[in-house]
């Protein structure tokens, strides 16, 4: 039997990703209105969200090539040099939350590489960690005591972290309807859950720490709402553009070819959401 569904050409897939990136660029980012922290880690701890959440460098930073090949575009964060972002009103999130980053593990020892944590007072709001098994862990805390892990999800496949390659991670918390998820390279992972749904996240003025001696980190983003799976896929699959003209060429090609296609890649489903949020941002 002959299928009536046409395959999407590789060039169309690339064009779609580039068009999505073009929209991301003019909108600022997926769900730009909720982006409260964006640290490219291009050799510094500067925040590009526009909210002034500059990181403090503790020690000396160790820059490396980023996920996109950019020189000094990522950091190796150890006890000799890590980043702490002071507490602020915009980062004091009690409800919906998304944390995303690119990492390149060189080993799989367990480490909480992104966390809102105050070691002096043993207070914690949330943490994203890798485990020695290659699984990932995301905790949200209601009481703020690291001895009481609150609500936890540990990934259980179908994919695990590997070493020596860049991988995109995203963790999402939404108290309504009790959604706590981990994504690897844009794919929702299965998970095992423990604890009790947190309701609201602990919101004492606790700093955020970037600490990753097991590898490299790049492009950390924090949102004050739960990104959709489609928005996460855009973050995970789109590289930075080599030039604006390339984006415009891709957009033009897509406009002329999309009408002839009967199936559309899933990442294009994110475009209406991006446009809606962008219009809301400028309204």
C-alpha cells in the first residue's frame, strides 16, 4: 500500500529549525516573557535576561569551546572557580519553574550541577543533578531543608547521559497539575517519583550555584513558568546561526515548500506558542 504522507526533506527540516530560531531571535527566546535568567557562560557569569541577575565568580573561571563550537563559549566549573547568582525577587520562584542548560560530561560521578542552595544555612529550593548511573535527578523542596528532599524525580530512560558529547537538559516543575519532568536532548524521560508534591517551592533568599567539575556547562536558562515540550525541543535542537542571511534564506525556502508537504516536523508545533508569547510580551 502506498502512503499518502510525504516525507519531509532534510533541507526542509533544517529550514524549519532555522525559521524557529529566527523567531526565537526576534522574540528574545522561547517564552521570553518568563525568562528570568540567561547565562551564556561565554567566559563570564553575565546574565542576558535583562533582569540584572549577574553571577559572582568564586575563584578563577576555566573557559572552553561551547556546545556550538564558539571559542571560550563554555565553562569548567570546579572548586577553583564556580558561579553563584545572588538571590533576587525574579529568581525567588515559588510556582512554575523551568531550568535548562547544555552540559558535556567527561565523567559520570554524581553531582548537583545546578541548584538554588545556601550551604551556610543548609537551605535549598531546587536542584538538578547527574547520577553515576547516567540518570538525572530533579528535586523541588517545600520546607527548604536539604534533609527533606520534597518531591523528586529520577530519570529511568529511554536515554541516559553519555560522556564526551554536548547534551541538552531541561527540568520542569508545575504544581498544577503536579508536573515534574526531566528532558534530555528535547526528549521527555521516563521517571520514578518519590516524596510528596511540593505545592509551592521554598522561597527563602537562597543563591543559585553553577558547579560542574565533571565536565563543561553552557547556556544556562531559568524560566518562571513551565515550558511546553515543544518549546524545550526548540531549545535543544537549534544551533546558533552563522548569519542572519542564512536564517532569511531558510525562512524563504520554508515558506515556498511547506505548502507542498503533508507532514510537519514536531518542533514546528512550537511556533504558535512562541508567537503567542512574543505578542503577549510586546502588548
